[in-house]
């Protein structure tokens, strides 16, 4: 139980650093300060700043521009045509690794329906790659709640429903974060080259951790969120929930990359 405390603490701290919880906390402090005449000015400033930040982060154009630098770091694997060989960098991969992206345990849903949008995008990309890599094995990752199927098992079931034979699938069920996943994959594949599949916004941090773990990984980004039509439309200037989600992932990954750099600078194992 004690071994899980650092991971839980990291999750709690990172949650309160995300845009919506952080803005709500700042607004709550500001509202509380309004009760005191000497602090009312500061209170109004905090409430106003929180509201302005939510408006900015919930804007489509702002959120896309925040996430785009992460998603444009590595190009997507191009269209793969039947009967044509894949790019040499991909053809050399002996494994396709899918990082965990979350699911629900709703028993009424099939495996594909249980997956989060991120996990669904990742496993779909992996299956696309496996179709041109007939000798490659699929590695899926993710733990689960006590008494429930692991995330890796749900990903594996989803892959099977899309035509991947069970004998081609390997499961990593005890990795709680990307650092754990990188080390677990290294233990499985050794020096073999892998196609690393995760969300495009997560790829810069994931690739850095896999590189640090000594894994020869080809970045294969999926689940791209910062997608803009080349034509400028009126709705591009609007606000929506998806924009807050994009801004949240941009903040999450930015903090994660900064944390990994600080740990590396201090010589702390990742």
C-alpha cells in the first residue's frame, strides 16, 4: 500500500494544477477574500483573473495553439496502402506498443465501447499498423481496479474484436504511469525496435521516457486533438468543452515534461 502513495500524491497535486480546478480554487479564495474590506480588492482581482483564464482556455483557437506544439513534434505515420511495403522505419518494428488511455467498467458495453476516446484512437492506430506488420506483436498496457479487468485486458479484447489474434498480444498490467510502461516494455523487448503508439499530445513526454529507458521506439502518434480546417470559420473563434479539454491536456503534458526535466537534472530515477 505504501508503494502507491507517491503515485497517488502525484495525481492529487497534478489534478489541482489543471486549468479548471486551479481556476475554481483561485476564484473560491477570491470570493472568500471579498468578505474582508482590506482584502476585497485582491479578492476581486483573483475572481476576475480566474474567469478570464477560463474564457481564454475555453476558446477554440487558443486551445488549439496551446496543444499544437506538442502534437506537431512527431509526424503521423502516413496512409498505408494494401500490397505496398510500409516505410523502412516502420517495417523494422517487431512490436507495436499501445500506452494506456483509460476505460469504463460498464458491463453492458463491448470492449471497444468501454474505451475512452484516447484509448480508442490509440488501439485503432495500432491495428492499422499491425496490418502491414504481420510478424509484429502487440503490447498493451494498463492496470485495473481490484476485482475488475485491467485496462490492458480491455485493450486486448478491443484489439481482438478488430481482428488481432490473441496469440499476437502481450499484456503489461502493473504499470501505473508512462515511466513504468517504458521500463516494462524495455524488459519485454530488449533491443528490438518498437512502434510506440500514444496520443499525439502525449508523444513528446512518452518518447523522452522511452528513450531514457533505452527502448528503440518509433513515435506513431494517434488521437490528434489540435485539428483545424485550413479554412477559417466563425466557430473557430468560439468556446466549447472540447477546448477546455485541449487546454487541460496541454497543461498536463507541459507540467509532466517539466517534472521529468527537473528529475533528470537532479539525477532522480524516472
